[in-house]
């Protein structure tokens, strides 16, 4: 499902104009991105959590140059669904 489809579904269900729904959805995504960029997790009860995970340093190989490189420790965004959400998908 795309962002446009989500906006259409919310607009149909609530009767709110698509432009207002689109602005709300984009603002929500911006708040989540900013929070994760600042190292803050976002918890949505009954839906899930947007969290920041830390990947540890590891050694990798560049096959074309036949050399070993070190990938430093870094952070990545992740989503952990709530138990209620998991049960509904199963």
C-alpha cells in the first residue's frame, strides 16, 4: 500500500479532505524521522515501536579488490510490531 492509498483510505473513513490527511500523514512521518534521528524511540500502543538499533563493528571483504574492510558501529532505524498487531497478521 502506498502513501496515496493510505491517504485515500483515511479520507474515505473520516470524511476529511485528502489534502489535510496528506499533511497529517507527512507530519507524522517527519516527527518519527526526527525523533529517531535524535536517538528517541517512538512507541504507539497497540501498533508497535519505531526504535533505533545499534549495529556493532564488523569485518567485511571487498571481493573485487581482495581487501578486508572494517565497517564501524552504526545505528539503524527498525520497527517492532506490538503483540496485538502480530496476532492480527497471523
